[in-house]
């Protein structure tokens, strides 16, 4: 490889890294290639949907409570065996 080729490759790499930095920093330049994606600043400003909380029925709440009580009882039993 000749020195001029190496310098050309270094210049190309510097330009590529500077473009990546601009994109990460949210800056926009006139010649950016976003490949159909929104710029970072626009994507960050998009409103986020709130997740709705699921509601438990009283039967579901009771099943969950019983399952957790059984789980903790088993853990307590194992802990008691381990200390003996």
C-alpha cells in the first residue's frame, strides 16, 4: 500500500467516525444518511405510550395470595431444615 492510499483510508474512517458521533449526539447534518430512520432528536421527542395496569379479579388475587403463602411456607421449611 502506498502512503496516499493509507491517508485516504484514514480520512474516510475519520469522516465515518465524525458522522457516527453527530448521530449519537443528536446533531443533524445536511448530508446524513439515516436510511429511512428518524434522527435521534426526533425519535427521543416522540411521546411514549403508557402501559395500562392489569386488574386482578378477587379470585385471581386469592389464588395469587395462596400461591405466595405456599411458596414462603416451603422456603421457611427448607430454611428450618438447613439450620438443624
